[in-house]
C-alpha cells in the first residue's frame, strides 16, 4: 500500500510501515558506503545491484553518481514499480529510471541472487526492516547462511555487500564473518527516536 501523509508518501506492507519519503539519509548511506568500501581502482564503472526499489532514494542516489557504470534494481512488487514509472513516486526516481545505466528487474531479490549468473561490484540490499525483524517471512532467507552465500556468489572478488537494517545486529555481523566476508563493520544513522538505522558492510575476499 502507498499512503500519503501530508507532503510525504509511505509504503506499508502487511500492515507494517516500511519506509517513507521524509528523509532518505540511510538509503543514500547504503549506496555511498558500498562505493567507498570498494578499492579505489574499482569505483569507476562499478556495477551495483540495488535490492528493493522502495521509495527510490537508493536508485536516485546511485544514478546521480557518474562512477556507477551499471545500476540494476530487483523489485518483486509490480505495484511499487508502477508507482515509480507512472505514479506519484516518479518525482523521486524519474530521472534515474530514464538513465541508460538503469535496469529494473521485476523479480524477487532472493530468487535473483540464487539463480542469476550476473555478478556485481556491490550489492545494496534493503528489502525489509533488517535481519532481526522481517515483515515478509520469505525475506528471512536473505540473512541466512544460504542467502549470504548467494550474495557472495553474485559479487566480484573485492566486491561489497551492504545491507540496510532498522537496528544494529551483532548476530548478523557474526553471520557475515561466518559466511566468509572480511572487513565487516556497521555504519549508523541517528534517528529522532529509538535505535539508529544502520548499514552492515562486508567484503568478498579476493
């Protein structure tokens, strides 16, 4: 469901608030932190997979940076894609959708990770509230050992996995290390109330 609240829009899934257009700092951090974690020589022309179109902040931010060479977005909800192509969220993402580097895949992210042979320099994943609180039960697979192995398989050596979460998760950091990712760390974005939004980062070793 897309709901308007004042001048902003909210996406609601299964009756639970997911995101809105009021801020976007953590969605932009998701993209910036992934790019910054790449080796300097790999940052120009890098390919990124954005998991979840959402309100479009991550896509728009990636498209505003000329260093990304290919921007692929996996979104399983056709309604969300339509809100961006023909609806009120076009004001956020219209320019990014028109960018020749952008490709929108109407597909489930977990399925795409497990079945595609494409590889990327960065995976920027934001498909739920994070590893400790999933709104959609199927999304739990992404944060499992199997899901993280699929992420690693889609990354080029030295590539970066960046995962958005509504709260820090020490257990997920351990899961990233157990899956073979190096340089595991968490970047925080303070919010008005409660625990900060975070981006969990890990690098696929060479």
